């Protein structure tokens, strides 16, 4: 009976119901998309580090982010390889450069040159070509998301990077760059041609641990035996990179604040619409009280109304979010919607709607049943 009354109250005025659901959908979409953007932002920032396959990153002193680092001597690779517990190690050169588009103009790119034979730090999610093609001189691999931006139309197309010839020999899918400069993967020997670093200079040494050796222990051993460097586990370097971009630049804080404001605005809209819906049905609630219905009975009706509104609004809002995520899957923008976020949003929607209904509950609890006999 309670559920039936709640349904009738909600669906009696379809316009009011649409307004209520619109407010809930607005809140769900705004907060979910902002949270999804934040997750995509965090994942993109440290994407190369997280997918490198390495256990350890050796950097020059004071490095705060993967994208910006000072060069160090190539001899550091040999020093790392002599440390007990290192299974394999490889060099990497990371630097910003310029890509001349075949049709004219240029774009900023980020070169990631690595030792192909180790595989540490190479591309992932390959959809065309293989990393082995990088053995060829001037071969590069890029992400298909940036084909139009960089003026690339097909496999094998010749382009120009830093006044040197390059050929696109493979495509990845979904490797976005937070800096808006697309990652261009190439073999280590090409790194010095396409970057500002000279021969003998590297950006990082990547190492993997032997079986049974923990990354933490290996990090300590390398730090003990290799001088004038900083040593991170992959998890530590990933966190360092994320913290730099999220905290130092303020970009992460902006997304968090936007999501919080979306939640506040959504709650206000939902509270207003649920309150207006309840006020429209005050005579009905007064009638129930005049018939002897206890306050707890009416309270349950209001809560059921809020829950029904929450479920309907969440279903519509999340459907719209899934559509947005699907549409942007092939764009530069990364919006992630894992099941944990979807579940959390469902709980938040229920809490938001039930909390908003409390505002109207106080009014209903104080209603005088006599209003029924006053023609109100």
C-alpha cells in the first residue's frame, strides 16, 4: 500500500515528476562525468609509467614527473645492470619535439625512445603493427586517436620529426597524453635524432627485478650502488608524476572542486523539486493523518517516493553517462566509468534523495489534519 501511494503521488503530476527526475539526472551526470574525467586524468598522467613493464625507474636528481626530466649519462645503465637482483634493464629518452605535418604546419609531440629488445617502456594496446617494427631505422608508433591531428592517413606514411625523416609503422589505441602532445614511441637509437638530447645522454633507466626479489629491496640496492640518481619503484614514480600534475598545477583540484560543486547543485535542485512535490500533496497527507495514519506511515511514504525518484533518476542519468563515455572513447578526452564509480554513484543518489526528502518531512509532520475540513 505504501509503495502504491508513493507511485501515485509521483506519477499523478507527470510534469512535476519530469522536473524531479531532471534534477536527479543533472546531478548524476554532472558528478559522474566530473569523477570520470578525474579518473581518466589520473590514469592518463602516469599511463606510460604504469604500463612500462618495469619494476624500477632510475632518474636524474630531483625529477618530479615522467614528462620533464634532466638528462643523465648513458653509463648509468651499466651501473644498474651490475646491481644484484636486476634481471634486465633498458634505456629511455623522453623529450618534447616537433612533428611536421605532411600537409603543412607542425604539432608538439613527446618522444618516448626505449630499448626494444627489453620491451621496458614500450607501447601497449597495439591495434596495427608490432613493436618489432621499431627495429627499422626511422620507424615510429603513434596512437590512432591523433591521426587527424598529426596528419597521418595510413601505415608506412613518411613524416618529419625534428628535421629528421620518420615512418609510421604501427598504431596503438587509447594511449592519451595529458600534456596534449601525443606520445610517439620509437627505438632508443632514434631517440637522439628526434630529441634535444645528444648521444650518450638518457632520461631514464628502467629495470625489472629477478624472480623472488621485491621492487622495494631492489630499489634500495640500486640506490646504494648507483650515485647521483633518484630511484623509484614503478608505483612510487607513478604517484610522484600524478602528484606533480594534480597538486603543483592545480588541474586535479579543479576537477575535484567541480565534482563537489556539481554534487551541491544537484542536491539543491533535487531538494527543491522533492519539496515542491510534497507540498503539492499536503492535502492528501492531511487526509491520511485525519484518518488516523501515524507519522511513521507518512514518513515511509515520503522515503519510498524519494527512493523511487532516486532509482529512476539514476537509471536515466547513468544511461546518459554511458552514452557520453562511448561517444568520447575515440576522442582526446578520457572519461572512465568503472563499476566502482557506478556503484558509488547509485549509493550517493539514494543518499542525496533521501536527505533531500528530510526537508519536506518536517513540514508534513507538522501538518494539522483539520486543513482537510477547511477546504484546503
